[in-house]
């Protein structure tokens, strides 16, 4: 029996890109490990990957890409899995032509599935010219929903954004974005990081973008003031810049804030496990598309985060993380202090997070849902 064949189409793939690139590589490798014939089509450069065929696109999802993909599908038919982020498809985020081409493939009988990492750009008045982008991206979403035999969502919250544009019989399934930092048992590495960090440590993992930094800064000023023995550790790309700026803002914090910079996955795992807890505030709330939170869960580190407008019910129902409202640094600091003083509570929080991750969010869950849909379609 011939293996399932998957053609994964993405605007990002290693060595370029970031979150979507890493996710695409994880899914491709996971499907290949299950015996599938996997092909990735993305803009160059593409890193050679064991057991996954990579195909650089001839242009940025224009006419040449459509012709090349059509020829490939003619020779090697299979499921098309599109990793959709509008701004990664070229045409300044307004590539409706490529979306229409995908719909044509679906109407011709191809099994096209779209993973919506994001739905579309929001309307607003601060930059009214961007409303053109918001209109076009809604049309793109509509085309893609009509191009799909199944649609996948990085968070259940996107359902209410996309359902008004979707056919009534279209199935939508949530595929949480798994951690790109697997748990590594490295006692020597753990001791090394612990020796550098100290004995009472709150960390943050991520890229330290401006929105998250605005949540972190007032929290850290208050937290470090009320916790004189606490060290804050920034882990990940962007942490050096963030900690440098924090030290410049308040020189009294010079010796109490540390950064690791970008780390390879094994080192990042050990550094995360060396923290007593992680503080992961997001202005719109923790969601299943936040890989920075997923990394803490996968590595068994207790997490304090925010319950915002986009936060799904699974976080409240499972107690996988401790939650406060966004924009309330005092409440967040108090909760962190309480947990730092209660090792039993931290252990319970970490255990619930690890169990929830394995049951709801891990890569194996995504692969099961993708391959189950293929099996159902093949037997129909």
C-alpha cells in the first residue's frame, strides 16, 4: 500500500522565518516519521531535511508558483496542507489570486486543507489606510474556507472570526501550536543554569516583543521590589535587548536581571527547568497559539499568565496555568510571590500543565487529528 502523500505549503520554513517555520518543520517531520511521503513547498532558502522533500518556490506565491504546484500535483497527487498567514503569501498580504487558485484545486477534486494561524487583519481608525488590507484579507479567508475540505485553527477563538465566511458543512478543528522546545533530561545543564541564576528565580521565555514587554516592565519593577531575593531571567531571542533596556531604566536592578540570549533547544530546555516559575503575560491573553507558553508546559515549569480577550476556555477548565487579568501588574506580582512561597502549589501547577500539554497540545495530538481526517476521507 502506497504511503499517504502530503504537500505542505508555507510562507516560512527553516532556516528562514520563526514560529510558523518551526511549526511547519515539526509537522512535516512528524508526518514523515509516521510513514507519510512529505513534500514542503516554501520560499528559498530551504534547509535539507531527513525524510522530508523540500521544494523552493519559483516566486512568492505568484503565477509561477501556481504552475509549478499544479505540475507537481499532476505527477504526485496528495493532500495539500496550507500554513496560512496572509502576510507570508506575498503581495503585501493581499494575495487573493493564490487563494483563488487553491479553491480551483479543491473544485477539481484535490484534498485541500488550510491551517489558519491567523484569520485576517482587523479594522481600525488609527491607521485607516490599513482597512483596505482588512477587507482584502476577509475575501482571502472566504476563498480559503471554500477551498478547504477541512479547516484547522491555531486557537478556538478564530472560530467566531471565520464561521461567518465558511460553508455551513465545513469542519473546523483546533490544532494547538506545540512547543518547539522538547523537555531534555540534562542534570549537568540544569545545575549549570541554576548556579548562574540563583535559588529563587522567575523567568520569561519568548522573543520579548513590544506588546509583551509593555506587560512585563511594570510587573518586574513591582515584583523585584517586593521580592528582594528574587532573580529575573529572560530566556530566548530578544532577552539580551530587553534586559539591557531594563537595567538602563533602573540601575538598582543591575545584578538581579539576567538574560540568556537565543539558545539551542536542549540548552533552552535546561534553562527553563532551572526557573522556579515562568511569568508569561500577554495583552490579549494566553492562547493555544502561544508557543512561548507551550514551552514552559512541555518542560514541566509552572506558569503564571493572563486571561485576556482571546484566552480559550481550556485554560480555565484545566488549571494548566495560573491566571490574572491583563494590565494588572500588582495582581500578577502578588500571585508570583504567593507561588514562590508555596512549593507544593508550584508542583501541582506544573503537573496540571504537563498533563494538559500531553493530552491537548502536543505534536502527537496534531498528527492524530491530521491523519484521522485522511483515513476518514480515504474510506469514504
